[in-house]
């Protein structure tokens, strides 16, 4: 998924986005708040959030990953919106 999601970015930004995505996925697999959530939906959500960050000028891999994780957790905690959206 990362190559498809970030394939049109310039090589330097693609590397940052892919690394941020991989770190976010690694964290999400172990996050008790996100247990039982649709993993494919989470991956799409996080890749969109990372792409949005890159497009608005954020190039720090950890900030991008943390932003994606935060967005997924926020949706999961808001009355099951994450499950409903999937």
C-alpha cells in the first residue's frame, strides 16, 4: 500500500511518507484502543493523513506518523466513528 499511496511524491518525500506509514502501522498493531478495528480502513486513513501532512509541508517522519496515529485514535474514541466509517 505505501508505494501506491505515495508513488507520485518526489523520491525524498516518498521515503519519509513510507517510513512514517510503516511506523504508524507498527504502533497501531499493538494499540489497545484500536483493537478490533478494520485494519485496511486504518491503513487508508493513516496514509491519507500522512499525505495531507506532506502536502502541507510537514516532512518530519515522526510527526507524520504521530499525526496519523492520533487521527485513528481520535476517530476510535468518538463513539465508535471508526467502526461506523468502515
